[in-house]
C-alpha cells in the first residue's frame, strides 16, 4: 500500500473500495486529478481543513446544474433557487442574519422537494438545492449530500447521464480545489460533544434549548409595542439627529451672544431628554441582537444535529 494512503485516506476512515482505487496512483495529487466521482472528492474536502467558502460555492454550482430540471416542472416555485442564493451569501458573509436566512431556506427547499414527489428528477433537484444550503451550516455531511442528490437526479434519465454528472461534478470540485487537500481534520464540524449521549436525548436537549430561545424572543417582542419593535433603528436615528440639531442650535445662540438662561436651559433639557431616549433605544437594540443571536445559534445547533442523525 502506498505511504500516502496511510497518511491521507485511512485517517479519514475511507471505505475499502476507495482505498483500493486510490492504490492505483503514486501520489495523492495524481489520484485527485484522475478521480471521476465528485461526491467522493467532496467527502474528503468536508472532512479536512479545506476552505469553507469554496466548499459552499462548489456545492452551490453542483446544485445549480440540476436545478433547471425542477424549474421546468415548477417554474413558479423559487424556493430551491433561493436556498442556493442564500448559501452563496452565507459563504461570503457568515453573519447570524445570513445563517438565519439559510436555516429557513433549507426548510423551504425541503418543502418544495416534498411537494414535487410525483417527479423523481424534480425531487432530487430540489433536495440538492436544500443540501447546498445545508453546506453553509454543516460542511462535513452536506457537501457530499448535494452531489449525491444531483447525481441521482441525472440517474432518473439513465445510467450514462449519472456517470456524466458525476464526472462534471468532479471537474467543478477541481475548479475550486486544483490541488489535493491537506489531511487535517476539521475541528469545528463535530456535531456530538461526547460519544455517550444517545441521539434521541441529544435531540431533546437541543429542542429544549431552541424552544426556550423562541420563548425569550416572543417575550421580548411582547414587551414593546409593534411600532417600536419594527422601527428601533429609525427611532435611534431620529433621536440622534434631533439631539445633534439641538446642540447646533445652542452653539449658534451662544456664538451670537443671544442665548438667555431660559432658552439655554430649555434646549439643555431637550438634549438631556433625547440622550435618555437614545440610551433606552440602544439598550433595546442590544438586547434584541443578543436574544436573536442566541435564537439563531439554538436553531442551527438543532438543525445540524438533525442532519447528522
């Protein structure tokens, strides 16, 4: 057995058939360049320290190849395409807001696939889009899942189309990763925090955390009126601009020597009142952001665990 296989493939727990096939090549780069199955290349990438953004974009490109098969049957249903677009945005900017959009887009794309069950090709195409979006929140399992479902969409035509799709996927992977990856296990993709907890118990624990964060978010929204909840930033801007205007006015009066004690005192009280309102709005914005981030993290943790199980 080649030394590079001991070093590169066995640590990843590669299957026997893959190890035997890899044994035909003298170096990992030779094997990488010749490999014909895109999902297996993504399997390797998802378990190494490969660039996260490139893996997500690669999965999106693969899903987009088969997306027309869904859209020709359901031209008005944009949920799978929106899931891919959400994943692309998340690849560029992994903010809590973008992750929250991706999480919702995954559910929407899955729902679109469920609704297209009468057409196997459309179903697999929508599933590929959903898994491309999943790649944005859990690379290790979802990247290869995208390729497998896209290939299965092609297989509904015939086996020749299936083989062609796998080869096309491999070329897409090599476009983003022309060099074989370094085998350094990805640390932040582990779903289970220990090997002792049963999957059902883990699911229940994540669900409980998520439900608690939903409750906190609802309680916060109920604590302030609807108009305030929707316009916190607008209120902040309005109060801040009013304060600035008042400060300019008092400076103008002082420079003209026409500021009476009464007028000056009135403007100072107005500035103090505006500053208090600004601080109140800032506090609400900060609290809302904290609760929202905790809610999104709980939702992502729950989703990642369900995908892994």
